[in-house]
C-alpha cells in the first residue's frame, strides 16, 4: 500500500512529471483565480477514505482540484502578493528532498544538508554585508521575524532564557515603522509581550518611518520606565514597497542600545542587484535581517532566512540539551539547538540548486528584468491617467482612479479578478487612502501581460463609473 511496485512507481513518476510540465506550459491559459471557490466544500465530500483509490486516480484527482481551486500564483498575470512562479530547479529540489527525506534537526543525521544550509547562511549574509553571518533557514518571513524577537530578548535580557518575562523588571517595547508586517505583531504575542508592546512610529511625508519621531518615542518611553527592546525597520513594505530609513534607524538603535531588525522578506532581493543595493543602505548595520527566498528568488514555498552577524546568539537563544538526541555535532551546529524548528525539511536544497544553475548574475538579471517590468507597468498606469500613490524603486505599484473612493477601488479589483485574465489586490495606505496594488512577482511576466492588465483595468474602470448612480458620492 505504502510502497508501490517498481514498474508502477515508474509510471506514476511519469504521470507526475506530465502533470507538472503541462502546468508550466499551459498555466497562462488558465483563469488566474477560481470562478467559484466555495464549490470546493462539495467537491471534497467525495472523499471518505473507505474505498482505496488507485494511485493513478488519486493523482488525477489532486491534479484536477489543484488546477480548478487555486489562485494560480505561477501565472504571468498574477500581479499579487509576492508569490512566485517556482524556478525549475526548486521544484526538482523539493521532489529530491521528499524522496531522501533527510532529518535536519541534528548535523550527524544530515551533514550535507546542515552544512550546506550553514554555508548558504554565510554566503547570503555576506550579500547583506555581514562578514560572518549566522542564522537559520525558516519556514518563511513570519518565523524569521519571530526568531528576531526571541534573539533580541535573549541578547538584551540574558535572564529571559531561564526566567522568562518575569525576570524583566520593566515593560518592554518594539518600535516599527508605519507599515510593519503583521507577523511582527504575532511574534510579539507569541513571545508573551502582547501586541500592545509594538509601537508604530508615524510616517514621514514619503510614507517611511520618521527617524526623528522614532528617537523621540524611545526617549519618552525610557523616561516613563519602558525598556526599548528592538527596532523593526521594513525594507520593502508588503503593501507599498516603501523602505524605512535603515541608516537613521541604525543610528537610533545604537544610541538607545537596542537591537535593530530589518524585515527585508521581499525587498531584500535588492541586495542581489548591484544598482539597487544602495536602496537598502544601512542594512549591513542591522543586528538581524529577514529575507525570503520563496518570494523574489522564486523558490517554492516555504523558504525564509534569518541572518545575524552575532555569532553566538542563535545558540544562546535556542540552545537546549536532551538525552535522546544524537551526540552534539562535530561539524556545523545542530539546527535544533540553533533555531525554532526541530524535525524539519531540507529547505536549503531548492535555494542551492536554483543558485547553482542561475548563479548570482543570473539572479541579478532576472530581478533586474522584474524591476524593469515594474517600471513599465508604472509608466503605462500613468499614461492611462491612474494616480500612483507609492514611491519605491521596487516593482510594486499602488494606484487609484482620480476621485475613486474605497468602494469604487474595490469594485475595480473585483472586476479584474473575476475576469480571470489577471489578479490584483487592494490595500489601504498609512494615510487611509484605498488603492489598487499590483506587483511583478513572476520572472515570466512580459510587456504583453502588463498590457493585458492595463486593458482589464480600463474596462473595469469604465464599468465601475457606469454603475455609479448619480447620487453616489465619489
Ligand atoms: C511576506 C512578508 C513577511 C512574511 O513572510 P512569510 O514568508 O509569508 O512568512 C514578513 N515581512 C514582510 C515585509 C513580508 O513582505
């Protein structure tokens, strides 16, 4: 039952590769979003697991449901939320990893995997300006941000390791810019600090964290007996791509003696493109960085990275000893003593194989093209009379029709999505303005795809102004 005979396995592999290849070759023809996602509940009632299904039928069911009930994030007209089309080598890596199923909790069980990930952490760390990085691969940016909060606590309050929050003799606070990722709030909750410990510093005129306001907020809090734990600056905000002033945040962190974490989950790719690196100037002064290869490096989910120049902090934060795990590593540190997860998947292989084949230059080229496609989209939107509301060198554009309110803006996004031709979303800026949001997430997106989006937007806008009754306020 659990191991099919060799000839049947060969046929199943063939079927799997046919399904995967057909998907890559025809995804552009599929509607980007499912027409009626709620029908999935009824579809699933078929499966009661009392009558075994043949492996071929089981695969066919999965392929059919994946194809009909998924927002096709690998579609070249998915202008969405940082979800890439997976690189070929990443897909291959995931299949290999599943087949070998190495256990990465301990070095001795998987010396290749653990030492490779440690090397990748050092190599990526160098790209972010850390001469000797330590860190860990994570499930994604959320886990990396939570790791940052725990490291900051262990660094600032060594007693926290054993005695927890009870050992802190003052309330602590986390300072973020105007648009932190919400995983920072979750991390504060999980660490026992609560979401109210997260202080959002107001935006300056450009929508970035106001460094002067940050400094004053920290000084006021310190006078009130609150202990500043860390600053979380965002390099490429999720909604807008706005980059907080990292150098200025590093100055404030230094003066206040706090940890500086830079959440570059998406925008960190700029460090891999020579002409974009200056946009993240100051990141090399951070105490830690979040970077998600499963976003702009186009590896399949989940692959996040937590990077830090503090050589011993991972062990200080996560070190634990047991009597059942294998003897301590003779090579790179055992991940179970240096990160949040225990048993876990070999995340680094998909990054390794993709990088081996593309090289740093290949990635720079792909990322440069995606950035140029963002510029192209920005230009086409302006030509069509849309108002651009965000200012970033990164390929995400927030825009709206002149005089459009939140309802009209949402109606335009709905019309584009339900056309099946493209996928965009809406968001609200720090100043309360409702906008449409389109991001170049896919290395396969070309001018023609952008032109099609422009066409759909034009149609949606025309329909939305027709539907507006004369009494409606705009
Ligand atoms: C995507 C994102 C995250 C969360 O990362 P996941 O990989 O989804 O867990 C955190 N911060 C920023 C800025 C992001 O864009």
